[in-house]
């Protein structure tokens, strides 16, 4: 049983995040927790680390390598945790560590796991905001999803790609036409979610 109530479904996530800031033992418990086989502990630990990565990124930044190693895990849940936390930490990435793992990160978009690919797509607008110098490369990766993703749910993933492209579009400069063409081509997608996102995009630009 966790001494910090991480095994409780009603755990106070905000309180645990504040408690972790001065408590190295709790931080280690959180890092161990996201690898736990217990769903509640893993979920609570992830929620606390997510809050810390959003509000106190500089506190978690020294643990970058830990999350980077999770990014290459064969466990899709562990990989998904890393996808989200590393994206948040790009805001404080003063050493440009994300640039070193860019191809690994977007290699997940090219993989065969829809859940992981969707989260890479969704987090891309955040990364583009935090790393504007990578925006052009990120857009290229997103627009190539048809050619690179190896799974069976490519049409669904495009909905999340379009959602991110909508956020990036105002600052996309010379890539706006390519984005529009991609989105228009999804109006006939086999995925209702993707068709709806495409229409939403076109209605809002």
C-alpha cells in the first residue's frame, strides 16, 4: 500500500503534486508508480506528474532521461505516459534534449499503435508552441501520416492530426495551403470523427 494514498481512487492529485516538490521520496514513489501494474497507482502517479510537468516543469526536467527511456518501452501505456510528459517538458527544455529524440518521438506516429500515434499528434501543437524552430518539421511529420503510419486505424489518427493542425495553422506561414489541402482531402474519410474534424477546421479558418 502506498504511504501517500496513490493507491486510492479519490487521491488528492493537487495536494500530492504540492507535497512532491520538497519531498524527494514522494517524487521517487511517483516515478516508480507510473510503471506500476496497479492501474490506480499508475493513473494517480501519472496525473500528479502531469500536473507537475505543466506547472513546475523545471522540477521534473532533471528526470528527462527517465521519461525518455519510457518512450522506447514495449509497453504502450508506459510509452503513452512518456509522450505526454516529454511534450510538457519541452517548455523548459533549455538543453534542447527534445531535438535529440525528435525522430524517436515522431517514429511513434509512424508505428502501428493507434493510441500512441494519436497522443503524439495531439501533443504536437504544444511542442510546436514551445519549440517554434521545429514547427515546420512537425507539420511535415503530421502531413505525412498517410504515408508513414503502419497501423489499421490511420483514418482515426487523422482526426487528431487535424485537431493539432488547427492550432498550428495561424502560425504555419508558407505551409497553410498544404494543410488546407490535406484537411479538404479528409472530408471523405471513412472515419466520421475525421470527417467532422475536417469540416470543423474548414469552418473555423
